[in-house]
C-alpha cells in the first residue's frame, strides 16, 4: 500500500469559533442523513457516520439528539450539496464542498473569497481531475496490528493504509478506499468493532504543489476565509 498523503484542511479560528463551526457542519450532515434515510442510525449508515463524527469534535449528545429530532421536523431546511472548484493564489487547485439552502448566496460568497485573495473560481471539472474522491476512515491505533488489518480489509476496498495525527497531535491509523467502496469498507470496519474516530469522503490531491512559506501563507488565508463561511463544509487543496 502507498503511504498516506494527508490533504490539508487548515483553519486559524479561535477555539470556540472553530468548535461552533464543527458543530454546524455535523448538524448539517445529520440533517442531510435523516432526510435521506430516517432517524434510526442502525438502518442509516450516513447517520451513523454523522453521529460518529460528532464524537470526534466533542459535540454533546443532547445537541446530537436535538439535531436528529429537528431534522425529522417538517419545517427543517433542506440542504443541497454543491461542490465548487478553482485555483488559489500561485496556481494551487482547490475544491470547496458546501451544504446550502441558498445556492445563489453560497456561490456568490465562494466567488468573492477566491477573488479577495487573487484566486480564480473555475467551472466544474476545472481542477477536479487533480483530486481523487475517496472514503477516509481515521481509527484509534490502540490494539491494531496494521499489517493484519491491511490484509483483512484489502478485499473490502482498502487502497491505502498509513499513520497520521489528529488536531491535538494524537496518533491515528488512516485508511482510504475509492469512494464507491465507502459503504463496503464501512461495513467491514464496523463488523470488526474497530474504534473509529471519524469517517468521511474527501478529495485527495494527487500532485500537491510545493510553495515557499510566504506564498503558502497566502493560499491558507484564502482557505481560512472559505472555511469561515457557514455554508462551507470542507475545503480541500493541493498544497504540499
């Protein structure tokens, strides 16, 4: 298996603002999952993932339960997933994943963020070919034999297995699969009762761009502005 290259997702929020943004993102994931598959996580894999990811950001259980009940209500907003592409300063490819109830507002805000930092928002497909959409699972490494796990999961879609760290520097085992194998690998992981920290789909840069620190900083400032928008769920970018 190839070693893991982490697609960088950067933020410079204050701690409380970062936590609030994480809760908003998970709440939207819960809403989308409930609308699509109901309120029972046992029969709704997307909701199971959203609940799992809520734990990764320390979202209180009562907030999770409230988000599920609210999502089931008739007056709850419907969110649409839209993906935008373009280039940050210095030609760094960027993919912006959003969940919105107002596409006009969202696309305008994304376009402004690109423009503010000298980037260019492009058409669909303009940079997408430089990324690979993959299912990404982050596991607690405690008790895991990586070689055995790799052999065990390779028939369930596993493509890459490696090590990484969380935001607090904690060690993680990271495994990836093609996006179309996401459900199959999720079932295999759940069946083995592995301790999953988070599981999401991500756009993984295939050829990251190397920049000196001053130019990389300009890219990250644009990413920060995008991430602060309430409609933005994730920003993926090809910066080494």
